């Protein structure tokens, strides 16, 4: 039995497995979004991907890659590399909006005066 979240199946936070709940379960798993982010520019081999992910453990990376393959967001490319599928590229493109917002947020925090303890 697979533990990969899938729409229409029970997932964390949803007995019905609504698509958004399944996506939140998948993307909420440690390192999942980071793997998608690092693959956005093209295929990477396992060790290169592990390095891009700040040296995450090989067992966790292997698990995330298996889940992302099962979810059809990542596929094995040639010569032991991993790349995004069309669905994975769509998800990665959605992350760009979050990246843009995070940059604005960081800039705002840098310019805003620190709140005193009230």
C-alpha cells in the first residue's frame, strides 16, 4: 500500500481526499517542495540533487523522489537523473509566485522597524 497522497483517497486532514487536501499533504512533507524547486531548471542526478538540497539524507531524498514519481510530478530521466514531468513543471511554476512573495516579505521585514515587546 502506498503512502503517497492521492486525490480521492484518505489523506492527512481529509477523509475524502479532496484534491487540494491531497496536494497539501504531499507538498507539506519535509523536503518535497525543495526537491521540486531544485529540479525546476532541468534534470539532476541523485547526488547533485542531494547537494542542491543542502545535503539532505539519502534515505529521505529517495523516499521523496519515489513519492513524487508516484504522484507523477517527477520521472527518471536518462543516465540516472531525475526531472520534472509536465505536472511537476506546472507545480514548480506555481512556486515562483511564492518565491516572489517571499522576496517581498524579506524586504519588508528588513525595512520595517522591529516591534517592541508589548
